[in-house]
C-alpha cells in the first residue's frame, strides 16, 4: 500500500479470507470514511456492469499481492462501494 500502513482483518474461515482492512488517510484534509466491499466473481465484469447501468468506476481493477483484486464503483447517485475478488486458491 505504498507508504501507508494497511491492517488486514481476517475471518475465522482462514488465513487467506479477508474480512476487512483499516488504512490511514492519504492526507490530513481527506474526510474520515468507511467503504463497504462486496465479494464478486470478476471485478472487470462487475465494473463493466456498473458503467452499463449508469455508474462510474472510481478505482480501476487493482491487484493485491497474494490476496486478490479490488476496484471501486459508484451507482448513478454517487454512492460508492468496493468490489473484492479473492485470488484463486491452488
């Protein structure tokens, strides 16, 4: 996560199951905020569907090493939600 500390919260299901995360604000003037994530099978397809339905992609598909992939979209009213696609297990 660059120069930021990102604390991963695990679920009881196992070490590779992400339950959440906490990150410092990128700058002091940023508002404090929460962002909920939903589990998706395909971040690319979900972002395409959001755009098709009038939403916007705020954060393009981004890999998280050894964990999965995420992205952020908004609905047509501007409400944001994160998308999480876990990495395939071997």
